[in-house]
C-alpha cells in the first residue's frame, strides 16, 4: 500500500541545514498498522508530513514515496490534493489543526463528503450522522449544529477521526492522536482507531512517544531517533527481544504499574543531539550506556537480526532481552 | 468519612482539607467543580491526586492556596485555617506553599531572563541583597540540574519543555517551601523527559524535606511518586488509599477503570474494551446520588438515589461506593 524509500527531509535554518528525516525506509500493507515511536523532535511528524507532501515550503525532500502504485513525489499538486482528501487521511495531535473553528461539525463533515464523494446534501447529511455515531458520539444529529469549541477534547478528536474516515481512506496517519488526552479517553480513541482500521481494512501509521501505546495495537514498530529509523520489527518480536539500546531505554523510562512507589525511573539522561549538528558516530552514543569508542567514530547501518523483518542500527545490540526492561 | 482516617505519623497533618466546596458561577448556572472534598497529608508524605480532565483537580489545588476562594469548607495548613486569612498573613503563609503547573513553557514569562524568573519569589519575599539573591538562585538552579552560568541570562524560548519544567521547579524551591502542589507537572512532557522530571521531584523532595500534593491523570505516573493516592471524579473523591494497595485491590469501579486504561508495554496484554465507555457528565448538572453512576457497570437504583460517603474498606483505604469491588 505504502512504501517509503530512502526518504530524507532537510530544512534550511539560520543555524545551518537541519536534517529532520534521514534516509528512512518503511512499508505498510493494507489492513496493517505500523507504529512509529520516538522522543519529541526525532522526526516523526516530519516523516508523516513528507508522506502526505505537506512539508514547509523551504523543505528539501528526496527519495520515493510509493502509494497505491504511484510515486507521490511526481504527482501534480491538484492530483495530490484529491488524493489527500480521499485515499490518504491524517489525524493530528491537536484536533483543532484539522477542524475549522467557525464552521459547525455538520458543515465540515457534509462539505468533505460532497467535495470528495460528490454526494447530494441529503445523502451527505445521513452519512455524517452515521459517521459520528460510528466514532462514538452520542446524539449525533444534535452535534451537527455544534461548533468544535462546544465539545470536549476527546469529542473533538472523535470528530476529526470521523472527517478523516469519511472518504474511506486506504491509509490513515494518526500523529500522536491521544497525547493531549486523558488516559481513559486515550484508551477509547485508540480502541476506536483499531476498530475502524480492522473494519475498513485500512493501512494505518500510529505515531506516539509511548511504547505502551503501540504494544497491543500495531503489527510492526519502527523506532526513530535523530531522524533515522534505528530499530524496526514485528511488534511481538520487538518486545520479545529488543536489540537497540535506545528502544530498551525508552521502554525502561515508562513508569511501571508493578513497581513499588518511589522506585527511581531509569531515565535516559540528556537530550537528542542538535539536528543541525549531526554526529559523526551513532547519534545515540552520547546517551548510550553501552557506547564504546567505535560508536563515537562510525555510524551503524541498519542490520538484520534473526529475521530480515527485524532490523537495528547498533554495533553492540542487546543480546539477551527478557521482554521487560532491565 | 475522613475523620476515620489516621495519618501515618502521630503528628497532626501538615495539610488538612475539610469538606471543601468550590463553585464557579457561569451566567445563571453553577459549575460544581469541587463538591465536599476532605483529605489530609502528613508531613513528608506525597499524596497523589488522580482523575480525568475537568474533574476539579486544579481547582482543588488552587483553592488550597486560596488563589480561588472556596465556596465553603476549611483548609488547615500546619493547623491554621487559610480560608480565614487575608492580606499579609496569607501572603506570609503562601511562601511555605508553592505551585508547579502543567505547561512549563506557558508558565514562564517569555520576556524575562531565567535568573530574574527564579529570583522573583525572593524579590516578593523582600530579599533585598542582590548577592544573596544570586547565591540562592544559583544554588537552586544547580539543584535541579541546570548550570547557572549557562542559563541565568537566557530567555524561556531557548529551552525545551523539560528544561522549562526544571526552571519552574527551581522557582518553586527558591523560597525553601514546605509544601508543593504539582499540578500535572509531567503531562506535557514525553516519556524520557517525564522520567527525568519525576526523578528530580523525588530527589528534591528528600533533599528539601518536602510534602507534596501530586496531581495527574495517569495512575501509573501517580503511583511512581505517591505514598497514598486519592481518586477524584466530577468534583468528589471516590477512593483514597496507600498506592500499592489501591493498585492491587481497587475498591471503586472508577479506580479500576483508570488502572485498566494504562497502556501496558507488553504485546501479550491485549487492551480490553470493557468499561471505558463514555465521558464524564457536565459538572453544571452532576448526576444525582453517585456521580459516577452514568458510566458505572455496577450502578443500580440505590446509586441514583443515595450519595455514597467515603468509608473504610481496608486499613487506610476508603471508598465512596455502595457496591465496592472489595
Ligand atoms: N474560571 C472558571 N469558570 C468557570 N468554570 C471553570 C473555571 N475554571 C474551571 N472551571 C470548570 O471547573 C471544572 C474543574 O476544572 P479544573 O480545571 O479544576 O479541572 P482539572 O481536573 O484540572 O482538568 P484539566 O486536567 O483539564 O486541567 C471544569 O468543568 C472546568 O470547566
Ligand atoms: N517548520 C520547521 N522549520 C524548521 N525546523 C522544523 C520545522 N518543523 C520541525 N522542525 C524540526 O524538525 C525536527 C523534527 O521535528 P518533528 O518531525 O516535528 O518531530 P516530532 O514530531 O518527532 O516531535 C526537529 O528538530 C524540529 O525542531
Ligand atoms: S551503536 Fe553504540 S552508541 Fe549506538 S546504540 Fe549501539 S552501543 Fe549505543
Ligand atoms: S455507588 Fe453505585 S454507581 Fe457509584 S461507583 Fe458504586 S456501584 Fe457504581
Ligand atoms: Mg510531532
Ligand atoms: Mg488541570
């Protein structure tokens, strides 16, 4: 369905060129969910914007993005716009990014349906009510006349999802769809996305900084660090045997419900490197507890673990991982 | 009722909140933000306060500090009733209690230098000697892991969210307070920075002998730092108890729901889709009887007729439910 090939994104800044995405390769099949995990600033959003061709004007993009048999980088702006409305949909962290504050929920849904599916007013209205009901909004008929600010954060995200799903997309990119929400509402929204993904046999990319979010809800996980994919594996294989020290550190930093109160968390010290000053060696080396001289001098390539599906970029992969953080 | 609760030490609690009610008038109607909350925090203890967005956690924190005057009820700090205090007496008292907010960047004045921001409480407290102020600011910045020489002259926008939260913590500590209310201090931070800040709060707590009220919506985060946890729903407390006990044996159906909503970083633990239906009702017209009944799988006629009071279910554990889980 989607294949991202050697995609790189560079942004000119006053401090020099910033490499936000550094030669990323990914694929997502129909009916599959890919999780993309990493700290803030590691390039997750830029990667999704590269796929959607929604990069800032000054950004330089290279590589190939094959979607449904066409190279998105070669499409005309007009064709792209059509594609984004129909087959390629996105849900952002802040639902207000995709909602218009001065239009009612109904107007926004109905207009989207009319524009892309060429439905008449009555059919579009009926479909809108069905969509709102499908995303778990009570009394959907009444909601049509409400404005986004009259809804809670969770409800707004449901509406944004309804709009994203309205044209039956083949691929849905959900960029931290629940980071701004409570844990309970987060669980509801993730359930909703998973249910709709299965029902529609969509491909989905779920972006998050929380490994707990992707564990039970994705088929494959790509871990990003400093613009690169540093580990990639089928979800069960990843959690069974993490290879990349960064993945392990991200997992260990999560507060565990089975740990006693006041147990210090194994935090990753420091911050990711300045993306305008790329390191010569492994970009995780200043923070990595396994780093040796070679790590500071040379950049590790993605190598294969037991199966070609499991790849990691590290000179000293973790050998025996018990499944949980050390 | 809270009078049945015995604090961990034989001393009087440092903070005692008694039947606190906070209401906001909106037009002709009333938001019942906090409706009769009682709790006690012993000196040196961390009490976690958890609940969904809008349930009244921040309102409670602000009412404790008298930043919002409560409609009724008492707030005893070190035996003295803050609700009865005015002017200078209150200002002097407030020095002993500090507040840390959710959005670290927004809570720092963008036009002031970090050195001045951290020194501000000292200015207000009348520390006139600039050398003394500088010494205290440098000490507290170093304590939160920042290099005073590198940060004092810079502006907030030059720092990441995690660094801004360190600065906020430094500002809260500079007057050497006894009690800190942390209002979702890590909700806006990603996993790795969250772990750093949680560890820092724990370290500061033991180093400065602090007592904490730690507010969050994520029970896993709350458990990591709290001795006891209070669970809040729509302005009322559902359950209070020692952290581990509450996790092992939640008595209130809402506590169970919050525990279930925590994303578990293990692909073998399939997320369950059971009780997490719906969102909290409006605090303008809260449900009769038990406020949780509209989402509770155990609700019956008694739950809508009669408001459940907090009562002891296990040593140190109190629940407000007619049909508790234990
Ligand atoms: N100044 C105000 N005027 C009117 N209503 C208010 C005001 N401040 C808060 N409220 C309402 O009071 C209730 C409790 O708000 P509060 O901010 O304490 O919730 P919270 O648990 O801190 O939520 P969040 O996690 O969203 O910050 C909410 O319904 C909120 O909309
Ligand atoms: N419009 C922009 N101009 C310049 N740099 C940007 C822009 N947007 C993002 N960046 C930079 O690109 C890098 C990756 O950002 P982003 O993809 O937003 O990360 P994430 O989504 O993982 O938080 C960061 O270093 C960020 O500061
Ligand atoms: S290559 Fe070296 S520094 Fe990088 S993650 Fe592996 S061990 Fe750590
Ligand atoms: S009192 Fe009734 S409605 Fe409320 S939590 Fe208990 S069982 Fe549920
Ligand atoms: Mg992002
Ligand atoms: Mg709040």
